């Protein structure tokens, strides 16, 4: 229960940023925890449990996302993502929170593969090799996609940020 409590919020948020559905993210998180606990003996180094669980969550979330994309074309919802880590609130907290919400909302307007790529790269902190493996694309494709996604995001943010 302690492990579940420790990782619950971060893993839920990771899944939610990909599937964009609270209930599906909750289901994915539960299934992923169950998978992790039943396959725990395959993990050689228990200190790597967090990253291992996160990889399971991301893989399951992307699978669910891809399954839903094949079944139907659903317009993106206008969901504000919760900004994590509310410790160390500063004077400009509101300004920072509003800017983060604008950036995340703007990310939702990008093409799906750009959204997923940027989420994995900028928010989840994966490198190109890991993203290639997760998204099943070549290294060159990954670098190009991330670069184009960043450029697209910058262009969409210009009017909002007054740049």
C-alpha cells in the first residue's frame, strides 16, 4: 500500500496526459500496478521500480490511446491539466500556473504524435532513444518529430506569450 500511495498521483497524471480521460487513466493505472506487482520478480534492481512502473504506465497508455484512435475520431476535449508539485509556492505562483496551463492547453492543439512526443520528452523526461522504443519509430524520425513539434508549439504560443 505504501508503494501504491507513493506513486499513485505521478502515475495517474502520466497516463492522463496521454489518454486524456480520467476514467481510462485510472483503469490503466490500476492495471499497470497489478502488472508490476505480479511481475515484480522479473525486476533485477528494486531501486528501479519507479522508472519501471512509469514505463509500464506509458506503454499501456499509448496502447489505449492508439486503440481509441483506430476506433473513432474524437475531438480533443478542453481539459486543463493539473500542474504537479505544489510545494515551494512563490510570489509569482499564479503567473507561473497560468503560463503552464496555457502551454499545456496549447500542446493539446498539436497533432497527436506531436502531443505524445512532447509529453514524453518535455514532461516525462525521456530521451530520444527511449521515445523511439516507446513510439516504435526510428531515431531520425523521432528527432524530426520532436523538432517539428517544438516549432509548432512555439508558433502557437507566440500570440499567447506576446513574443
